[in-house]
């Protein structure tokens, strides 16, 4: 059983409203930078899928996973959303309804408790997988699954470690979106962990986190460290862009973040985001 199935099974063992609460607490967060970081990611990726009729959004069954697929369905796309959790699917149906999108137009595929890699789903013009790879117990297996299901384009988003908000998150023990007494110390710890991983030649800063009773691996990648893995998995990297240029603590920085991303070239900002997404093409066999 892989991580995606484990997490999905855990979400389904919780009260049904937990999956909705987890989604809503992020998408409608009362912390502006937190809310911005999730919404900006979706806004940045939507233009990359506009030319494709069929989009498959592969999720791990939690958080804001699948919102991209729901929004794409609202724009007239034929959408398949893959999730290991029935409670998560119910939360996405509710999210669609509350945003004026008919959930019946979306094909929801429940993976159940089996491995994602053995799932029998048809290929899609465009496949998206946002912030899943960092949790995968077998990353190459997951990338191979994406490659086999992609006809034209794949969008892969991962958390990355060269962003100030990420440093505060990695430092722990404080809210990265609100300045507190321990904020500077947390940022310093995050910078130290990032520098140590870089010096030691690691692909990511790796940590173990507890999500609602399930201990999971979480990786903050150095984007360049993924190049070889993506190519080995049969992808050609067309583009690399930041999810958002979130700046911690200062709500007034949101507008600055948007201006920087709109006007600076991707070559300068792609590795500096609070997450990075890769635009990939499958290499013909």
C-alpha cells in the first residue's frame, strides 16, 4: 500500500466533515498570506491547461487537492479527479456546489485502498499533480504513473525550499503567516536546514509531520535536483515557474508578490517560490 492510499484510508476513517474543514481552512483562511499562497498557485496553473479538453487532476485526498480540477470543470473542461478518499470527494462536490459548478459534470475516481500505480484510468490530454510527490514513498513509481497517463502535458507542483515563507515553515514552532516572538528564530532554523541539505548534496530538506494522526514524509525540494528524476521518468521539462512568491508575515506584501511574479522572468523566480510547478511533456517511447 502506498502513501496516497494510506492517507486516503485515514481521511475516510475520520468524521466526514474533517475533509471539508481541512479544505475550507486553507481556501478561505483568515490569514491573508495563507489564503493567497493557495489561490495564487491555482491562478498560475489555470492558463497552462487552457488548451486541453480533458484534464485529470491526481490528488492524495486532502487539503485543497482537487480544487484545480473543480475550477477547470467550471471553465468547461472535461475533468477527472482521482482521490483515495470518499470524504475528500464529498468535500470537492460541496466546494463545486458552493461555487456554482455542477459536480455531476466531474468524473470522480475513488482509488480505494489499493496502490495508485495499478489504477485503471484512461490517459488524459493534461494531467496535474499538485504537492503530492513530496509525500510519495516511491517517487519514481508515482512519476511513472503520471507519465503513463499523460497524452500531451503534465503539470507537477512541489514545495521548494528557497523561499522565506518556506524557511519559517521548516523552522517550526510558529505560524509562518503571522509574525510572533519566535518568527525570526524559526526563519533562521529553516535557513540553516536548507543550507545544510545543500552542502550535503541532498535533493530536499526532509521532515516527518503528523497530519491528523498519520505520520508522513514531507520534502522541500531544490528544484534543480528533480531534473534528472523527471527526465529518467520520461518527461521533457518545458518550463518551471513559482507557485507564488509568498513573503511571510506582511499582509501588505501580497501585492508586491504579485507584481514581482508578473514582471520578473521565470528564470529569476522559478526556484524562489513557495512551491514550484514544472510544465512537462512526455517523451515518446
